[in-house]
């Protein structure tokens, strides 16, 4: 059974508790890969800003990772950990997940 939230994120339609027209495994894999890639594309030079503990945290996207506080990290999750001291999903911490999901859903509407 596919959860309603996942179905909505992937653009599947539901009718009376069942998804319509099941996709092949290959088609579903391609859709998931495409969905994931759209969520993670960041252009080098982009600056991500997040307020944490009443301080503005700025992270620059580099070709080889992410620069924060004079160091380069290979993932946003590692930057988020350096900032907070706890494990975070990096894109979610910097607000990229929700925004990307909204853009995808708006484009399909």
C-alpha cells in the first residue's frame, strides 16, 4: 500500500483507495531518480542562510562541497551537524526539502 503523502509527492492519483494505472518498476525508478535529482541541484556560488540559536548561519555552495565558518564540508548534513551538534537532514535543515516539494507539486497542478 502506498501512503497518501508519498503518492501525492510522486504525482500518483488515487481513486477509492487504490492508485490508478500502476507503473512498471523501471518507470517508477526513473520517476524517483528524477524526483530526487530535482531536490538536490544547487549551483556553486549560491549562499544558503539559516538562523540557528539567534545567529544567522551562511553556507556557500562550492563545486566540491559546502563552505561554512572557514571549512569545507562534503554534505549539507555535515554542515548542519557542525552548526547544531546534532544529526539533521541537511537539505531539510536549510529549508530546501519543503521548498522543492512545493515547487514540484505546483508544477504538476
